[in-house]
């Protein structure tokens, strides 16, 4: 099954993983693949940069990707159960 053309390479990889698990193609599956990719990208940024980064003033702050990762994880877990 061919992934939608508008997906990035990372999103296509997530799509293909889901298809291998016998999920049926649908707009919701496409959205799930995007969220899986987004979650992985955020995890990678955190791995590279660390949990704490400096803001524009040089003050240590929690990495902004942590929130992106958390929101993507919520959707991945919710949508995985619904599909």
C-alpha cells in the first residue's frame, strides 16, 4: 500500500509501519502517522539538545519540544486505540 504523497519521508515510514500492523488506510491513519513522526522528531531534538536549553536571554528553561512530544504522545495513544 502506497502512503499519501503529501507525507514526509519520516511520516511515510510511520505510515508503512502502521500498514504492516494491518491498519486500514484512512485519513485518521494518515494523521496518526504524522503524530508518530512528530513525536519521534521531538524526542530526537530532546536527545540532541538535552532536557534543558537556554532561552533568548540565556536562561535555562525546559526544552520546548517536551510539550510537543507530550501532545503527540497523547494523540498517538488515543488514536491508536480508536483505529
